[in-house]
């Protein structure tokens, strides 16, 4: 082991079953890429050794995992974690028979969260989001994406993104920030959607890019959101300012948004219940990840499934995320999403786990850094007291996390 001869590891984890989720180690007989009773060596926060245990190893700290399981840290690649208030009243309305689209058109839905978010101070938003973030950290999530989209004006969108940046500074987690100004029409632009898109493209995106507050730009392309043409304007503005794009697409109807996203080499297209074969083919060609959101599917009692077999056959990478938000998926458990992905979307436990590790990393453009256990990647790892990684998808409730590295 050349590493140990020249420089000691900061720490090693040995006597551990490693689910690498890496193509380098995976095979038909070993789909999780498991290294049994192996060892991971870490130096400077990076994995510098992976393989059999070396009794002569030189390390500052040695951790005996006692046969437990190590996976990549979990990744939630689609959340709306920063917001004011809640929408429990709308939950009750839907259960009394009012459709989501009706609630939205009547000034509820996203707009009610906009009002609460605008009224909240930056500190109030930080404190409420921090509680939600801790729930994810406690389940082994080491990377999370947070979108804006409840400010819907320049000042409040910036406020939300600043909160997300502060969360990363104060908590042990990697946060990817996404600007979602094109989420809904604010009240002051009620009959002027093109005018609002002008504001998003000409004022919000330039200022947010200049301040380095967002990694990506997102939009809601839908019959209650923004049109194909308006979404394309947002994508063009994002690209002009060096920002990658992603899209809420085909959740309630087929607007061909996922195909448009693929045309702009989007990192991901998300939701996708009404996804067409043409858009699937475009996503396959561009490498755009399909992010499935079983929490929203469940919470809205949707009945149209995403086209799972077609996505698989086309070889589109499939990720799974919580869509944690106040209106349609008030979820604070990515582990629960693993089970929902299997039970609702008929994903296998392996597909679901890949969906919150390597494929979620791809959906954030971070696959070179995180998402699998390989030499050269960041040592962002989760240790579990389980008998096999499939237990993470199987179990409803409970938390078998031992510790996070």
C-alpha cells in the first residue's frame, strides 16, 4: 500500500461491507459493487484507498465498523427547503375534494407560500429551514439541493438563496443552490406572464449570477406554470450567465418541457409523469437525468405513473428525490422516498439507492466528486447497522444510521 508508506491516512474504516455503487466494482453477480470486509482510507477528506484491509496500514485514526455497511452519503437532488409558513389548510381542502389546480388558480398553492416567505425575515427562514435540514442530515444525507421560488421578486429570491448558502456554512452538509424564479406568477404580474419572465431574465438571473448565489436555474413548465417558449427564454438567459439548467416538467400534462430541457443539455428534468417517448429519446441523447418525486405523486394522489420501462430501455439515468416543499410534498425523509420509489414506481431497491447516490449526483453535476465510493472522490459516507443495502428501501420508519463521515 503505497499511500501508507509515504503519508498516514487521516483515518481508515475497516471490517466494513462497502456498497460502492460504482461501475468499477459492480457486475451482474455484484450489482451494488460490494467489497466485503473491506477498508476505506481517507486523506484530506478524499478517499485515497479502497480494498482489502492492510494490517500494516499507517493511520492517525482507525475505525472498526464491526461488519456494518458503508454507502455513499445520500443525496437529495430536488428540494424547496426554504419557505415561510405551511399549507396544511390546503391539504385539508384537497381531502375535501378541491383540485390542486383550482387551489392554485384561486390564489392558493405556491402563491400562499410566496406571501408567507416574503413576510418572513432572513433569520426566520433560516431557523425554520434549519429544522427541516436536520431531519435529512440525521438520515445520512450529505448533499442536498435547495431551490428558491417562493419570493418571486428579485429581493426575496436573493433572500432565499442567501439562506440556503448560510445553511451550508453552518451545517455539515453540501448544498447545491438553484434559482427557481420561474416557479409561478406573483400577484403583481397576474395578467402579464411575459412581463414577469422579462424580470426573471433581465434582472433576477444577472444579479443572482453576479453574486454567485446559484449553481443552476430551474423553471416550472406546465399549464399552470410557464409555457415552452417562456421556459426557453429562461434557459437562454441562464446560459448567457454561465448557469446550468434543470426543469420541473410533465408533472400534470405533456408540455414537451423535458425535451426542451434536453435540448439545452439540462442536468435533469423532474416529475415526468406525463413524459413522452420523444422527450425520453432526447434525454437519453443529452444525458439529462430523470428525477422522480414519489412524495409529490403520493401526496397529490396522482394515478399516472412515470414511464418507467421506457426510461430504463432508453438508458436514461433515474434519480429519486424528496421534493420537500410546503404544498405538494412536505416530506422530511429521503429514506421514506426510497420505499415509495419501490412501492409506487416499481423501482428495485438497487435502482432506488442509485437514485439517491450516483444518479442524484449526476442530477446536480457532482458525479465526479460524490455519489459512489471510489478512490479520488470525496469521503462523504454513511455507515448503517443493516444486513444488506436493500434494507434501506424495505424499511418503513426507523433509522439505522450509525454515523456519517
